[in-house]
């Protein structure tokens, strides 16, 4: 794996996640693929925990995804466990994949006393290689013995693959004069596209809510958050999102608007972090579409822009090539009238009424494109449909990462792991330790991909 800079648009710091009543976590190094790092996470949940989720709609879903989908919606009276490994996706592995899930589930159930139908597993990493489940099974007792309520940061690090930092978010809301806490962790950097597109996301709260209402809430909020992000238009075989409500606070949040807003903020925060950590990314881009024939059409237009390699490389090269925006809208298949189209880069009016604006000055747009956070606004002038999607640029760094993905050992040290250093400004790959060298690679990759 080539030595690459960390995206300059990742958060400069990560939050401290407080303990959640009814949740304990643990991590171990099982050596599934990576060396010298924890790569398995266990979360143990109190009896009565309601679990809701959404999963990839890929036709080649991984064995753990199929297993979780079959279990979701079952009785919630007993305890529950989530186990996640990084480095191997256990996808496209046939019956071997199913037997691996069964072996891990059985071992977890035996070690914890939890019913096997309440054991949810996930795997992320290389597709098509058998999962060495024996390495995981051999460490399950260690996981059970290590669990503690303050393990969110370690859990977020353990599920990383090409991520450059641990993605975490937290919110608290007051309900009936009591505090309800929501914590979330996520992994994701590449193979990100909205077809549920959640990668791996685990959200925990001590709120009390019945499973079917939580499921409905997750469906609704997912469509406004994770289903509105894209890095490379590729949908993973392993995408999974689970929201777990332990009820340990004793505070009911059924139909509570403040809780819904807080959960939305956690999901949106994590979704944005995934885009900001997009493989090779140097820009975070918000695309706002208004005036569409419907909300669905607005989203189609937004994703056509966000997924266009020509648009994304122009952004990487800091080129305000608005003609590529016009191209992406025209090919989307959703309703559009060329002569009603208006385009803005930030506050800069670029085009209106089917033609470049007489007020447009290229120099202003060039200067705007140098920013790390960008907003592209498109108004179609048809009806009231609207949508917002988020993406990143496409640099040569994306190629470097994915050309060598299977050969990367995943080794990290305290000197190069950005999680240990509070999110410094370069990617934490082993090998190069000189920040100046990383900066040189970064500048070269942006200049190249913009041509």
C-alpha cells in the first residue's frame, strides 16, 4: 500500500464518547489479516435491548449480512451481542461463509450465555477469501473477560480497514428532565455508494423504545443520511447499520421529536465523516438540488453529479468546470429543462436560464474551488423537489489505495496511527514517517488527477 496523506478535510479532533447504560465493549488482536493491531470488536447489550437495522441491497451480500437480516425483528427480551471483525469480508465465500458465521455465533453464545438468535456478526475487508474464523473463536473468551463500558474508541479503531481515523459521534437529549445518551461508531472510506450505503455503523442509546418504532425511525433517517453519501459509486457487499436501544435509562422516547433529532445528528455526523475520510479525498462537497420535479428526481440529479468521475476530478484539480455539472444533470435520466437551469458554486452565480451568467467571473470561482469544503447548488426551475447529497473529490490517492489494497498488511504503530495522534494531517500508513514526504505526495496527487 502506497504511503498517502490523510485527507485535510477529516475532523481535527474526535469526541470522547461517554458510557451507555447497558453496553459494554472489548477488542482484541486476532490476526484475521492485520498485524499488530486490534481487529475484532465485541459489544454486549443488556436484556431487553431493541435492535433495528438496515443493510446493503447488494445481490452479493456477505454471509454475516444475510444472518443479521434473518435475525432482526425477533424477540427482544434477552441479552444481545454484536461481534465485528476487520480484514476479511466473509463475502462470496459460499457455504464456507455460512459455516464461519455459525461457528462464531455458537462460540459467542456459549461464552456469553446469550441466545444464538441474538448474536449479530459483521465482517469487513477483502472479498472472496475464506474467513479464518478459528482465529476469532480462539479470542472470544478474552473478549468477554475484557469488556468494559468505556471501550467505544477502541471499538471504533478495531473495525477500521482503509480508514485513517476512528469515526465517532455522540449526542445527549433531555427527556422528562432526564438525560438520554446516543453514541455511534462507524467505519468506511471506500466502496461507498447509496444503496443503503452505511458501511459498518453501530449506534447505541440507553433510551427506551419498542423495536418496530425504532426500525421505522432508522429507515426514515437512513434515507436522509447514509443513503445520501457517495465516495466512489460502489456499493459494498457488507454494509450494515444497527441501532441498539438498551432501555437502561428507563426513559421512553416513543414518538419523541427531540430524540429523533439527536439520532439524526449522530447518523448525519457519521455519514459526513465517512465522506471526509474518502479514500484519497482532499475536498468535502455538498451538492444541493432544488426546483426538481420531485424529491426523488432531485436525489437522482444530485447523485449523478456526485458520482461523475469528470466532476470529481475537476474538483480535485480545483477547476470550476461547470460544464461537467451540466453534463451530469443531462445524463441523470430525471426531468430537466436546460433553459431553466441555475448553477452556483458557493455564493457565485455560474449559470442561469440555460447559459453562463453574464455576472460570472472565472477568477472568483477558481479562488472558491481552493476551499476544502465546497457547496455546489443546482436549481432546476421545475417544481419544489429538493435533496442534498455529499461526496468528495477523486484524486490519484484513490488509485494508489485500491491498486494495492490486498497487499497491505494493515500494520500500524503509535507513531503513524492517526487515532493515536489525535488526527494529524496525513494518512497513517506504515513506512514513511516524514510529514514533509506525505505533503509532497499529496500535492502531486491533486495536481495529477485534475488534468
